């Protein structure tokens, strides 16, 4: 985050240390003795003066839609400035020319938005079996890890992925999976989604991918924090609640190791897991737990970028109410972006409406909510679009 920035594209009036201070309020992190720590102790919360409540809440929501055409309802919300971004699935894509045309419509709608920053246009393009867009990267992470020169292959995969996304107008890849895998055929390995059984190697190859992809201008995403390495072949948070009982020592010294490499590589987004990690000190799924989001990711690892949930409609959250309530819990925990991945525009609108209510009644900390929007704005403003 640039300390010399006077006014972000959202129109949030902040400057220098004050911006850092508000960020500290949001994450619970402000290094002692810094200007940020001093400012954070003062009542200097900067208001989102140019945005109404719906516009501000919209900066926290990634929308999705069904079919191959741009829905009029989503185009309307984009024009109103109530959408941070859109995720694309295989069912939205029939060809590169088709999806490029849809993205052009989204970008044209965004030109009328009061939020003057590119939309986050996201896709899962890990490689191998997990590719929504035709083309690169063709190799899975496991194939990269088993190649004759894994470092070069990971770098090539990152470059090729970035260029492929850019060719249709996308600017965020929800990749790489940085987690290592522990057993052949486990949750990650059965779909070849992990580079290695070594946490160190997985971290190194992830960093290679991240460096190369972000050099093209496309943001990378490290997932799924704090790690799913211990998940066997059957647990799936998309379908049901999952609890991983690894010790805190193992999580911090092993599972989080690849994330340290990703953060050192400058990864712009970290996506949280929906598994629960009771030995971190919370029974809630990671993306709903401030002990994971703020304690582990912000404080312990020092991540200052954007944190995004996995799909908010996941079965792993069945005990936490509807999508709106889940979004509020994630926001209170310190997450910046809520991923509405049910391919329903109305679901995104509903989530946004619940965040508006939570902001108005102060269920979410207003300073934190605004600081989070600043982080998203910084990300959006750094990307092509």
C-alpha cells in the first residue's frame, strides 16, 4: 500500500500514516513505535465520504452469474458501483472470444460506476484438471513438481496463466494452491492440485508461479489458508463441515510455511479455508475466525494484502446461517472479500444488503470496514482493466 497516496480511486480521503493506521485497525496489527501505531490509537477513522452505504458494501462482494451472457441485473449493479468483481466458471465460458465479449460489457458498465477502479475479474486457472478457461497452464501442479526442472516449469506456468487471462480481459487468478499434500491420493493429490509432499518445495514453486504471473499484471491467490494438507480424500468443505485437528505447532511450523513463501513473493490475495482448526483456538471455520484471519494471517505472518473467502455457499458453513449471516461473520473476522459463487446475481445482491445492514447498525466495525475497502481499492487500482 503506497504511503504517498492522497486519495484512492474509491474517493476515500486518507493520507500516508493515516491510511496505514486505519489498516491497522482493520487487522488488529500496528507495529509498536511506528507512525501507524501512534495514529491508530487516535480517533482518526477516515470516512468513505464519496460512497453511499451500498457502494461501500459492494466493494466487499465478488458476484457470480449463470449462463453465457452478461445479466442485465449484474450490469446494473456494476454501473451503480455495488460490485467489487465477478468470478467466472466453466459454464460461463464457451470460447475465449465469447467470454472476452462478456467481459467487455462488464468493463463498459464499470465506466459509469462511481468507483473508478477496474473490476476484479476472477477465475480458477490452476492448471491440469482445474482450468475454467481454455488454454494455459496445461500442466497440473503435481506435474510441474514432478518435471525435470520444476522451478522453470512453475515460472512458465505462471507467465502462461497470466497471459492467458489477460487475453480475455481477466485480471485475477484464484491460484496457486500453495499447500503441500501429505499422502498420495488425499484431498489435493487426487486431483493433482499440489506441487509436492514437501512444504518447503510447495512454497518455493508457488513463489515461482506467483512472481511470474504477477509480472504479467494478473493477481495471484494463495489458497487455502491455513492449509488443507492433512485432509484425506473424503473431507470436502464444499459439501460438509470439516475439522482438522493438527496441533498449533504443526500448523504454524509446517502448514503455514508455503504461505510465508507466497507472502515473501508478494502475493496479492490469500483465500481462506472453510475447515475448522480447533487447536488455533476457535471452533469456527478459518474464514469466519478472527484468530485465523487476524491472529495467524495478519499478525503472525504479516500479510497486508487482500483476504478473500472461498465460496460463501459452501456446505462446510451449514451451521452458520444463510449467506448473509456468513458474510457478516467473515467480515467481522477480518476478511476483505466475500465470494458469492452460487452463480446467482440475486445472491450477491442479498449478501451486499446484509453487509449494508451490518455497517449501519455497527455489527461490523466501521473503521475496519472502510479500511478493508481501501485494501480492495488498492488491489483493484493495481490491476489492468
